[in-house]
C-alpha cells in the first residue's frame, strides 16, 4: 500500500474537481478554453472516437487492442482534459500524472 497515493484514483482526483466545477475561469486557466468550447469538442467527435477506438498495447502480452472501456484510466472527458492541459501548459509529465492520478505510460 502506498499512503502517499490516492486510495481510489478514479475518485476525487484534482481533474475531476476541476471538471465538475464548470467554471469558465478554471477551464481557461488550465486548458485554454471555456466550458462551452470544451463540451463542444467533447461531444462533437472526441467522446465517440475515444470510446470506440482502442489504443494499441504492443507491450501487453495477449492484447490484440481489444476495447476495454471499463478498464480505462481516463474517460473521454479526462482524456480531452489531459490533452488540453498538456497543450496549454509548460508543466512536466509528473504534474499531469498527479493531477489525473495516472501512471507514466498513460500520460505518454
């Protein structure tokens, strides 16, 4: 057990608090766009693509790229938020790992 890590990384991570806030200022500061624009990007193609396109896992034995939605570290909103955070900031990958409670390979 690692007490320094979130005990349930899919619950209560900083990203979820930001996303749930629905505050334009917070979205602009971290992702460079307002809530309405984020929602437009999410629902006009990103979510459908994220939910239906497997990410190749060449390093996972026995994995043929099958879709595992329930096993994803990030849902579509989280994935879009991660991309926008990365594009809108100069932060290190380690900071993104902490904000989104994900492992290095997921950030990559």
